[in-house]
C-alpha cells in the first residue's frame, strides 16, 4: 500500500542506520495528533493496538511495524483496556495495567507515540449507542463463549483507526479470530488500511505469550503447556487430514490436570466455521481452556492434506 491521501502521505524508505526513537506518551486525541503528526512530511505510518501489559509478543508487533514503515516512518502504539469487549464476570477490573513499563517497551522497540486514553476520551458520550456488529463470524468460538465480545472489539478498533489514520495496522495471530474479523471489517467497510498479521511468539517450552499468563501460578503455568502440546500434536499429523488432526489434538488434552476445555476446533480461516472432514488447505487449529481461573487461547496455522 502506498501512503494514503488524507494527509498526502507517501512511502519514505531509507537504508540509513535506525534512528533512536523517544516515544511520546499522550492521553488525548488532540495531544496524540500533535505528537504523531508534527508536520506534513509525507511518510508511511503504522499502529499497534494493545490493551497494555505489554510483553515480547507485543514487542514483535512494534518491531514489525517499524520495519514496514522504515526509519523515517511513524509507529503508534495504543494502550486501552476497552470495556466494551469484556462481559459480565470477566477480568476487566483486574486486567493488568502497567503503563510505565509499556511505554518503555514500546520505545525500546521503535514506537514514536504511545496513545493511552481514558475511557471518557474514547467514549466521550458514554457507552456508544451505535456499535459495529461482527456478524456470523463473531458469534462462533470466542464469540459463542463471550457474546458481544467482537462487537466491542470492532467498535474500538474502528474508532482507533479513525484517530490514528494508519497505512498499516498490526495484530498478532494468537488472537486468530480477532485478526480474521478485523480483516473482514476492513474489507467489507472499505477502510483504507492494510491489516498485517504477525506470528505468535512462544516461550522455549511452547507456551504462547499472553498478558494473562501473569495470572498463572507456577503449577498452573506447567498445566497450561497442555494447550500448546495439543496444537503441536495436531499439527504433526496435518498430512493425514482433518479427522487425524482432531483426534491427535484431543488425545494430547485428554486427562490434562487442571485444564477445563472450552473448545478445540479445526477452523476454516475464511469464515471461522468448523472445517469438514474433507477439508484441504490452510486451517487454524484453535483451543481455549481455563487453567485454574485463567482463560487462555492459542492456535496454530496448518496445511491440511
């Protein structure tokens, strides 16, 4: 994608050594715009949307954004715990908030501006009466467990895309359904932005990086490895077809101590429906489960033969 027309942006590329970035922390839309658009110099820009509690997975997104826009482009990181995507009894109030550490990580990995607005700044008229609907894709799997979740996600993503006006928006593949729904929103509603997925980062033992991992006790973290083991078991037999994938993944989870399964599914990434037994091509093997009181999700992309 070339630079967009709203501010006359055009790609800026350079082979020079990376410049040292100092990330400005902003809390209002006006301050963000002043910091992110200090002049009308035409450059590419990118946004990484987060709820904070940043870890190395987020750092990978920021680095990918910096690489995409080049040393002279601009990278924004948003930090906002969006109440619209939390249901009753979920962890909105206890979701980790570590803004000082978040700013430091964002800056170290190439961000120019961190936008950390209040709820009142994002929703100045209170809870929005008009919201985006994620449609049928948003009612499956994560959406079935968390009704309305993806409507809340799309509503805030749309608002933040309007505010940050990026050429590129980076999202992690660990939230595979979220990524697919955001990509569909952008295509269906003609948003002028390219949505880029970045592969999941894992610990050496296979555990997918997540802000919610900090809720886990040492024993629970060990139990949580059952999720990635199940995904890898399914991936290892992908050449044998969907039925073999499901059976291998389920067998790896069978009897996993302290793990309460929500779903384990082989999914067609185009519409996030369950892949039939004669499915061939790229699929998402996804799992969601509670380990103790912490709900975790994970997935791997595989080619089914």
